[in-house]
């Protein structure tokens, strides 16, 4: 493959697994493959919750980033610079926290969706603090948190037909790390730190769920 093709694939994988999309992916996989993990059985409520998490955790933060760029608070919508990530992360944390509190009030603290959002908010809080001093990889944190939560659910609710999907997720997780390194978006240390944070957040789910 040429360098141009590899860069395109690296950007594609990075875009497909931007950290903001992780909660939506997790919610969708639980509804499709692990319905026994949640008490929600109403298809309308499932779709409503899925669209809600997508709007709050993806659409609104993306619009905030676009607005900040238009107002020249940040230099790029892709947030390549560490300094550009601080304000968007703060706004995103605000929306994540509000949505987390809503889920806790509606479904209870031990609900799988409330816990996922709680851990996402906690991860984002830690990332925000670190980003003020160092550029940790949010992609690595997101995909490894995603993979760890999926592994825990797969272990708790064995479903043979999920194995191909799990292997695909595992492959994509590794691909994201390789892509971030190939694009020189992060150093190996930043990737490792993000991965460790993601795994830690996933393991915390095992203790509270």
C-alpha cells in the first residue's frame, strides 16, 4: 500500500473510533447482543435511549467544537494540539455528567448504562486533568475501555455467536492504536497511558456492576 492509502485508512479508523462514539457503540451492542444485561425491554425506549446518548455525547460536543473553532478559541476541529483539547473536554464533561445524573435518577446507580456513563465521565475527568499538562491519547482510552467492558459482558453473559464480533472489535482496537502512532498523533507513552486508563475504567465496571 502507498503512504497516501495508509494515511487514509489510519484517518478512517481514527474517525470510526473517536472517543465520543464509544458510549453509543456500547449502548447499541448491549441492546443487540446482551439484552439480559439491562431491564429495558421496550423497543421504543431502547431507540429513544440510543438516540439520546448519541445526541448528548456526540452531536452536542461536536457542535461545541465547531463553535469554538468558529470563535477562534481553538485552532483546529481535529484537536491536534493539547491546548485545543482543554475547553472542548470541559464542555463535554459537563454534558456527560448531566446525562449520567439523568440515568442514575431514572434507572439507578447499578444500571449498566448509568455505570457506563459514570465511568466515561470519570475517565474524561482524569483525561481533562492530565491534558492540562500532557497529551494523553483519548482514542486509546476510549477503545480499550470499550474492549474491556465488552470482554466483561461477554464473560458474564456467554454468547457463542458474539465471538466473531468480539474478534472484530479486538482487531479494530489494535488498529486504532497503530493508526494513532502512524499518524504521529501520539507517542507510544501517550498511547500506553490512554490504554491503561481505559482498561482501569473497564475493570471498575466489574466491581460495581
